[in-house]
């Protein structure tokens, strides 16, 4: 069975400069509770470059939640801010760093970039004008 959390962190480490602002810097530790214990994911961000480890180190931002919720975050089934607002995860330290990092989480399944919809709408208008009709 696939591990959404491990796949998420591998993708973030590999594609960090594409996913995160190049000016971003800081450290985030994710403490994920499961089966009475916790696993730790330490993320060091330096100008978009990302290093991930399982160290339990001091971090600028510490996010605590259960592993099942994080799996849903890692697949886009739920969103970080929604989980935070529902008190399903807690944040200690630099919340702004987490807000920046949320760009790395995938969009919900089935969503599209709104710019694609606008392009499609303009294309439909252009085709209709060329044919002399209103869309």
C-alpha cells in the first residue's frame, strides 16, 4: 500500500524550488501521532530548497496532528487551513511559515486552476465571435 505522507515529503524535497517561494527560509517539524507514538518529519527550507529528515529537532514552526489527517492533507482530500480552523491540528511558533508551506500541499482531487476556466471561456467567446454568434 502506498504511503501518502512519505510520498508527499519526497515530492516536496525533490521539487521544493518549484513549489515554494524562493525567498522562503525556516524549519517546520510535523509531529504525527499514530498508535500511541509519534513520528517526526523535520523540514528545512532555505530559499525554496528543501531537506527532509525524521529528526526531532527544535523548529521555527511545530505542527501536531494525527497521521490519518496528515495522509488526507498529503493527498489534497483536506486543506491545512480548514484542519487548523477545526482544531484538528495545532501549530506552535511561526504560523506564517506554515501558511507559506501550504503551497506544497496538493489541491483537492478534481479541482482545476481557475486560469484554465478563464482561458476556456475566452476561447469560447472568440469562436462564437468568429462565427458571428453570441456565446
